[in-house]
C-alpha cells in the first residue's frame, strides 16, 4: 500500500476515534448533569417540587413599615405561613413551632427567615405585626396590605383564607395551616403539612437544602 494512502487511513481512523470519544464523553457528561429527583419526605409531612414554583408578584407592607416585594425574598430561604395576629390557636402554635425549629437547625445550614402573610389586614397593621412577631424571634417578619394582593400571594403558596362573622360582630378568619418553603431564588420549593413538628421541620429543611446544593453542583 502506498505510504501516503496508509498515512491518510491512519489520520482518518484517529479522527473517527476522537469523534467517537467526544460523543461518549458528551453523553456521560449529560447523564451526570441530569437533576437529582426531589427527595421523598412524605414521612415528614413534606412535599418537595422537582421544579420550584414561582410566586405571584406582590407589593405589600412589612412589619417595619417598608415595602416588601417578591424580590425581597431572594437571597435567603424563607418559611411562609398564612395567618393573622388575632388567631386564637393555630397561628401562635405554628409560629412557636417554627421558633423551636430555628433553635434546632445545625450551624452549617443557612439561617432562614420566617414570614407571616396576614389574612386579616384590617386589624394587622405593621405595628401590630411587629409587636406580635417580635415575641417569636428576630428572624420573624410579616406582610400586610391590600386584601386582593394578600389573597393572590396566599394562592401562589397553595393557601386560602376566608372571612366570616361569629354573629356577635367579631371577624373570624379560616385559613390554611401548611407552611411553604421559599428558596433563595424566590420560588416555592416545598410544602409542609400539619401537624408540624420542630424536629421534622428541621430535618426536612436540611434534606431540601442539601438536595438543592447537589443539583446546583451537578449543573456546574
């Protein structure tokens, strides 16, 4: 065989081998980057979304009297609860559980924020929210404002609230009892159903945080 033909064949074989190797590498890399499925945390009354859900846009007033928007939630993890300061049972019990949860979080986890979305804006003024939430801890915050905006925000975290009259002129508010966990991108990544237990909430948060970190690392 002519030497030039032999050289050409060798070069062609090398090119084919390189292309084949590149295709195999790309396939392996693609498999490595596939997101890890959401963890099954049903034993902790928690449902984790494979793809986080965006919140509704909102402009509301915080307990400090400032403006809070969806963008205000970015940069930290946030537990969201829909309730009101005159709630006789569910709200104080849930917020107390969250306060206990906060004490159980290991130091290596990012410190989350806790947000009460008011279902009773007529009575829940910023001053009232601050007075109420300061009891539970410095990381507890609240929003109040336009009723329709509050309902829209509540719906986007899977919650509802309904007003009624007890017959004596007192306003009663029925509302959802679950928690929504918002990721640092400002999207809902999990829902935590009652009954709430501080140990389970802390463990669920740890699992979700670590799962999120692994997926971020896999995506480069």
